[in-house]
C-alpha cells in the first residue's frame, strides 16, 4: 500500500496516476503556442524510456509553424484525392481481417467519435474530412513525426512505444494534451520527401501536441478500458 510512504511520495504517486488516468486522445487543439524549450523538456523525459541494450532507436522530427503547415498540405493533397503511399513492409499496423473483441472496440470508438460530431453513418464526405484533420495535427501548434532505422529489428517498436508513453504522460502532467496518430505511416513517402528523411528510416507514427480545446465535442470522447481481470492471468499469488 502507499499508506506507509512519506507524504511527498504519496503526492508524487497521485500526480503520476492523475497524468496517466486523465490522458486521452485529443482531436481539436487551441492555437496556444508550445515553446521549443517545453518540447525539448518533454523529449528529454521521453528519452528516459528503457530500450534493449540501451539502443535508443527513436528519432523525432518536431514541427511547428511553416514547416508543419508544409507537411500537412503535402499529405492533404494526396488524401483529398483518395491516395496514400501504402503500408511499409513489415509495419502492418492493423490486421487484414478483424475479430472479436477488437472489432467491437474499434467500432465503438469510431461510432462514439462520429456521434459527438454529428456525422451520420454512411456520410463518406464528412468521414473523409474528419480523417483529413489528422494531417493538420488536429490544429495543434506542434506536430511530431517518429521514425526508427530499418536496420533495426521490429522489436524496436516496443522501445519506441515506451518512449511515446513517457512523452504523453509527461505532457499531460504539464497540462498539455496529445493524440498519437498511426495514420501518418500511410504517407511515409510523402513525409520523407517533405522532411528530407532518408529511405532507411521507417515512419511509424505521428503525434499532435498542444492544449485541448475544452469546447470541442470530439474531445469529450473517453474510450473504455478493459478491467485488469479481462486481460491478466494471475498465477502463484
């Protein structure tokens, strides 16, 4: 229990827990700037993540202002024509065929978002427009693109995931919000061309970073979490 810990430790636990529990994907941000110094601080904390034999496979492209806008426009030009760059070999994020319980969770998330936005089932135009908002980082002042070298194994994604988790938790602890966006990986060639990223780097994720718009209906979507008993097999306790 935490009862026997010093008060300062109990307070620290409370703040960490609050950052973890209050984090959720934000899909509309305020234009309030996030200083470069703050972004650097968050990345320093993210880099405290463990990695196999301390490889530290992550690489980050932090964008704001005109550079972020240029990338957004390059991707939107393709998205609006219904085009993408396709999947990167060995980085198939979603399954080809969905099964339960994952299919129901995915549908509930999508339907919940569309309901809040007033998008009716079958309204392909509005669904596409909402999907396109990914590529303007949902209006966030900072956009992040994450890569790792393709000479490393796919197991590096485990390390990169812990890096992302640190980053999102550290951001939330400072009153900032995020949205991790795997959708960017579908435009890996466009992103490489726009940012001058070498071909040996795998683009696996993007992220919006900024301050949530408290009045945006889409930000009220809080997805459910499976209880521990649903995904854990306790043995020997």
